[in-house]
């Protein structure tokens, strides 16, 4: 595990990347009202959009990966 004292306090494109895994339409736009409420209460989608915009804003590498065999809706 990295020691906190060695970690950079600021993010930079040279040593930072963003990976979004399994953020498929079915997970982010569920039909189940309880799941819809969960996502809305925690601002999941807006927070993911902010992370993606921020990473792209300073040219950090961005990877979006779907689970093998996952079907898009």
C-alpha cells in the first residue's frame, strides 16, 4: 500500500486516469423505482458526468469498459 506522504496532493494528467467499469444504460437507467431512487438520492449519474468532464478537461486517459457479455439496451 502506498504511503500517504508519497502521494501527490494534486492530480495531473501524467499520473492520473479515470476508469468507468460497467456503467451501462441498464444500470444507470433502471426500470425499478427503488433503483431509480437510489441513483437519484446519491446523484450517481451527475457525479459520473462531472468526473468524466473533469478528466477530459485536463486530458487524463479515460477508459470505459463493459462487462464481458453484457448487453446494451
